[in-house]
C-alpha cells in the first residue's frame, strides 16, 4: 500500500516537473530494495537522487533512467 502511494507521488512529481517542457518521462525506482524515503532533482533537471530505508542513495540519469552511482550505508 505504501509503495503504491510513493509510486503515485513519483508519477505525479515527474508529470508536473516536465509539464513546462511538454515531455513527460517516468523513471521507476528499481534500484532500491526497500521503501523510498526521499527524492530530489538537480537544478538542471538531469540528475535525480533517491534515498531509501535500505540505507542506500542512488543517483539516476533522468534522460535514460539508469543508475549513475549507488552509495550504501552500514549499521
């Protein structure tokens, strides 16, 4: 249930974010193994940072949807 809600928020965010460029692109968060806690977009709109309770931060390439880098924390 929570994952569906977060996915809906991401879809809404990316849809609103690209309304100005008339290009709607949806990038599903496939790199985390647990609930996503936060998402931020770089000022130029090219890179997305997502964090999760699985103690990972992932940098995403907005245009391709591929991971640029994955940082993992420890206990």
